[in-house]
């Protein structure tokens, strides 16, 4: 039954609801730029009068907010997250190859290509002036530059590798940290749910954490009814309820890194920055280092073979130009040095094919011809210079591919973000309109209340007299 | 689709970023002039640019090499031209020298000029470029042609024909060859030192060996039983008396008849088996010798000053039988002192008593002058030469030999061989002194030319008797110390060019070019008019042709080098162009693109500002 006092109720509810609506708008406006914020909407419903027997016509009993929902698209969000994971993977790949590119410094006048060319050019010059000590010294210096540049590139690749493996540990720590925060959120959400409440803000935070996590490792998210999530990373359980099961890095630079779950089982990842880091440290960089070793070893072997059979200015044969590789387990690039005898005295450089013939430069010519030498069973049938160029080209191709993938996924991600935002983002104008509406409704409700208050006043003051 | 302000802001931002990125790319291209800078920007392009860069460097290396090659070839050509001039001049002199109206003196006066030309030619053969000798083959750091005596010391097996070792005083003309003979002395015979001498018929040249080593005993065969190195002195147990000057007495033991054969001072063969005989003013007690003699043993007794006398006929009068001689004599006293005697004397041949003449410290019996006797040799003429040798005597201390090499212009030089005692010389280092001169060179210090020594150490000898041979090469004739290799240069990939002419190719594998000039010189000295107009001239012609041929060869190579240089130059341009097409920007294009992009950027900025500023907030009161 509707009494005057009941009318107050309508007004009171109206005030409160419109006020709350205004607050929701205000919350939206306040968080218009908050990352991960989904705009909220107050769901209002008219209060149904209680059902009483007998005919009665009664308007509803006011308005009530049934729910404050987050306006968002889970579908777009999920797609966005997955795409973001792939993009992060390719971004890391791109960084890796750009780092490798920077180490090689080609095409350039100070790269290995130039030193390799100069090396053979010098042998060519020696063949026509074998007696000339200044030519011998120049050859020796250029050879030293070549060995140093190879060694330098190798060591800088190694530095890059160490840096990236450092980042790997850091990122895995980050994963574990995010897992922790998700577990915490889970706990809070479960508690809130038990209290039959809801926290949109916490849910937003959860979404944000998931986004961040997916950039690092590829995850599968199971949403529970109570708002908590269960997260699997690389196929292994990462977060369940309020528990986070930490990931760890196993292995080292020599055996290769591997990401394992808390129970020691390896993860099978398909995207994410961490996967790209592991690839870089285990495969991408060591592959380049091995190529470098192959080139160094080939140069050492082939030049020495010819040099060994040749004679210096006054010396006998059997002298190596480069130090032969002493330890086959260590990288050739780090053992690539001009031999001590020749460093001491460049007249030991064997240009001549016969003893005691200072004008003979035939061995020198043979060594110069190594530049073009091709054989089926070595270096895939390429010459030394060709093979090195091939390495640089394929590295460039990989870097280029990574860039393209980053761009492609970036575009997709941008579109998905836009789609998601179009649903979940805050539009100022809209909120303004909402606020105006709420304000008007509140004004109207206030006016209604003042009218009802007047009516009551008349009832109290006028009627009993 | 619903649009939020955030979305607009993001979109504007993304687009502005994209625009800026493009601007950055263009700006980078403009400031470096290159289209790409990293392999990731254009992997294939980068690979190709690296390839072309390497090719350009290599091309430039070849061009540098080319300069080297051209330098060598030009130098070689210039040297050959200079040499050609020299040869032409010598040829002219040869023709002039063949002129009938010239005398021997005239010809001899021209000869020194030829030697000068020879020196010049040798200088040309030793041309250097950049400190490298261009005619030495691969031996570019050492002088290829040197006027040194070459002493080849070889160990020969066997001994020497003993008969050739003995020269009697007076003249014996004849041919004695130095031998690696097959005579092998009996194994238990002590070794002896002998001096072998050789004569050539006609222009008698002789060599007398000189050495200064303790174990040589001049011209003496040690009687078996006596020790090597011991001396036999006159006044010794079996030889007494006052010897006549300049004699040699050789006693040969005939084992079959148990007697000693010899030639007495009358020139008659004699034999004695016991007792005492006297010849040459000395008395020999045979019985003292016979005791341990074996068949074929020889004892030589000689005296006097070791001397060689070179005679040259300066005037002949067949009517009166007078011959004028000029003599030059090197004389070694028994104590090792040396003196040189030179002068003129005349002898009148005929039915007068045999004469002797004193030359310096030596008295020569001219009875047996042989070809110097106008009555015996009707062909005697002015300019003929002969050499007399007087064997050394024997006393304690006179252990040396003298080597005098005269007129070393004959092909092949000359040699002297020694036998020596192997035990005493085993493992020792010994020094052989040589002294040689051109006896008909009238320069004042002759006798001091080519003075020197060579030291050899042969370690342990394995043969019972071994000989050491020293061979001399022609005086003043250069010896080749280079090798026969070609200096090869790669002028473009797998194309080679020989940049030098080794000595054997330029000057003859037997130094024929020098020999041709040398022959002219000696033809002038020898007053050989015929040779000057004929054989010597022919040799010069051949030499000149040889040089012409080499000049043509070198010229052809030079041409090829020039052609290759042209090709390389064109190739260089081409490579650079292709590389530029790949990596260099089209300046006009990039600037246009940049300006357009800049405009787009500005438009985007102004649109954004228009869109972002107003919102409903401004309009609600």
C-alpha cells in the first residue's frame, strides 16, 4: 500500500540511485585514462511492488541499482591478449637480431667483409713484391686486424648472449611476481564473492595482470564463476586460487636454458617474450657464433696448409701463418691469431715456393687465390667471402622477418585494442550526457521529495488543527 | 562503432608516429646518401653491396700490381736498349779493327775501350729497380753478375799422370792436359805433392801452382820409406856437390832391371844401378836410394829460383837471325821472396854457340827456345809469345808453389790440381793462395791483380789419393749468381704475366753476350784481324739480334699490361656504378618524398588539434 511515507521511499531511492548513477559516471570520468579500466554502467531496475492479494493498482516502489557492470568484451580482450603475446615474442626476436646486426656492423668499412677482402688483397700484393718488408708488414698488420675483428664480433655476441640470459632471469622473476599478484587478487575476489559483493576494480586489475603476463609467457586463462582465475602457462599450472606455482630457469650457457614449472617439468611455450629470450640464448646467437668459428677455422686451415709448404725470405719451410687451433673444444674465433714467429719477424712470411729465392712469390699467389676457392665439401661449396656474405644476408632476412611480424601483429593488436576500447572505453561526451541526465533526474527526484515533503507538511500542519 | 576520446588520441598518436618514422627514414637517407644501413633493411641488397665493394677493392689491388709490373718491364726495356747501344758501338769498333791498315799496336790501343764497354754492359746487367736486381731471376737481393774468380773445389778420385808433372828446364812445348786420370797409385805409397802444369801450343801459357801449406814438397817424389814433409837437401847423404843453376834431375826406378833411369845434362837417357854419378854439378849415391825403392818410384832433384818468364817477340830480322824480345818474369826465391823483372833483350840465332841470358835472378839457356828460334820456326812474327818456366829448387823451407795464370781469356779457364797427403790434411782447414795476372796488360801494378786466397776444409778423405781442382774463370768475365726463374705476376684473376727477364734469357745461358764482347777484346789484343772481321763480328751480330729479340718480347708484354690496365679501369667504373645503383639514394626522389611526408605530418597535426580540443564539457553550463 502506498502511503505518503512510502512516497518518500520512492524519492529517497531515486535520489540514491541517481546519485549512485552520477557516481558511476564520475568514476568513469575519473578513470577515463586509467589503463585497463572498463567503463562501468549502473544497471537500474524499477522496484516491483510486493504482490498482495486483492485488486490494487500500485506503481513500483522506486528504483534500485541491480548491478554495476563492467562494459567490456571478453572475446576481444582474449584475442587482444593472445595477439599481444605473439607481438611480444616477435618484438624480442627483432631486438635479438637487431642486436646481432649491430655487432656485425655491415655493410661498413670496418666490418669483417672489408678486412677479409684486404687480407687477400695484401697476399696479392706480396706476390708481386715478395722482397718488400713494408708489404710484408702491411700484410701482417691487416691479418692481425682480421683476427681481431673476428674475435671481437664473437666476444660481443657472447656479451649479447649474457645480457639476454640476464634478462631471461629477470623476466621469469617478473612472471612469478605477476603470478603472485594474481593469486592475491584471486584471494580478495573470493573473499568479496563470499560476501556477495563485487569489485569491478579488482576484476580490472586482474585483467591487466593477465595482459601483462601474456606478454611474457603464453597463457590459458580459466575464469571461474566467483571471478577468480586459473592460469596455465606453457601447459603447466601457474596460478590456482590463491596459490602461485613459481617457474624457474634451468640450465646454463653451455647446456642451454629451459623454463620449468615448480615441479621441474619443462614448459611448452609458443609465444611470449621469454620464449624469444630462450631462443636467442640457446639458438640464435650460438648459431652466429658457430658460423664465425667455421669461417675462422677454414681460413686458418687453408692458409696454413699452403703457407707450410712455402719458404720465407731466408728461412726454411714448415711455418704456420696462423696459430693452429690448439683446443678443438674452445671456439676457433677466440684462437684465431697470427703466429708468434711471424709477429716477431715478417720475413718469415712464406711467399716463395722454393728455398732461397727472394723474388719468388708463388705461394703468396696461391694464398691470394683462396679468396675464390670453392669446394663441394666445405662451406656448402661457397668461397670464403661468399659464405660470410651469406651469413650476413640470412641474419638480415631474419631481422627483417621479425620486424614484419612485429608490424603485422602490431596492426592486429591495434585493431583489437580499438575494438575493445570502443566497447569498454570511456567517452567524455557520453559521460557528460549521462551526468546531465542523472543530475536532472536527481533534481527531479529532489523536487519530488520537496513536493512530497510539502504534502506531508500540509498533512501534519494543516490537517490536525 | 562507438568512439571514445582515448581512441581518438591513440589513433592520432599512432598515425603521427608512423609519419615521424617515415620522416626519420628519409632524413637518414638524406644525411648518409645511402638507401639502407643495416642488413635488416634490405638483406639481399646488403649482400650484393658487400660483394661489389670487395670486387672494387680487388680491382684496385690489381691496378696497383700493374704499376709494379709496368715499372719492371719499362726498366728491362730501357736496360736492353742501353745494352743494344753498347753492342752496336763494340761492333763498329770490331769492324774498324778489322781494317787492314791497322797495326798490332793500333789494335791494342783500341782494346781498353772494349773493356770499358764490357764494364758498362755488366753494369747494365746489374740494373736495380727499387733495390731489386731485375736480371737475377728470383735472386733479386744479390748482385747477379760478378767479376769474381769462381773457385770450384772438387774432390777428384785417382791421381795424376806422373809424367806430366815434370818439366825440364829450358823449354818444352807441348800439350799437357790436366787430368782426372785413371792412374791409381799403389795403396801403400805415400802421397806426394806435385805441381801439374799445362802448356798450350802456340801462345804458350803456363800455370805454375803456388801454395803455402806445410805439407807440400815441391816437385819431389818422396822416396818410399821417407816421410812426407821431410826435406832432402843437397849435401844430404846421397846428394852432394855444387849444383848448376836451374836443373831438374829425375830418377825413375825400374824395378824389372833394378836400376834408376835418368836424363843427364847432355840430354841423354842414362841408367845406373849402383855407384855414384855426377850430372848438373851434383853427385848422387845410388846405393843409398835403392834399398827400399819400388818399380816406378821417382825421385826428383832440382834447384834454382822458381820463375816464370813470359816472352814476347817485338822484332824479327830473319836475315841476321836477330830476335828482339820483351820479357816479364815473376821470380820466387827459395825463401819465398818475390821479385818481378821486366825488360827487353835480343838474341841472335845462327851458328853461334848457344847463349844464355840473365833475366832478373834467373839465367835462361836459350838453346832450346824452340818456336822462338827463327831458324826453327819460320812463322815467327812480331807478337808471338812464349813462356818459360824454371822449376823450383829444393831446400828446407821452400815449400810453396806459385800459380800464375796468364791471359785468362781462353774459354773454360784453366785449372791446377794437387795431390796431397790425406792423413796430414784430414780434417784440417787449409788455405790456398792464388795469384794471377794478365801478363800482357801493361798497367803498372800488374802482378797484384786478382790476389787472394780461398780456404777449404774437406773434412776426412776417403780416397787413398785425392786431388783438389781449382778452376778459374776468365779474368774480368762476369759470373752469373742469379737463377733462371720467371717472376710471375697475376694481372687479373687467373691471368699471369712474366715481369722479368732472368740473366740467362737476357744475356745468354753461357753469358754469350759478354763473351761476344770479350772475344772482340781479345781479337784486338791478339792482333787477330781475321777474327775481327769474321768470327768475332759474327758473334756480335748474333748478340745484337738476341737483344733485339728480347726487346720485342718485352715490348709485347708491356702492350698487354697496358691493355689489361684499360680493361681494369673500365671494370672499376662499372662495378662502382652497379654498387651505387643498389645502395645510393636518388636525391631528387628522396627530397620530394620527404617534403610530401612533412606536409602530411603537418596536416595530421592540425587535424588532430582540431579534433582533440573540444568536448561536451566546454558546452555544458
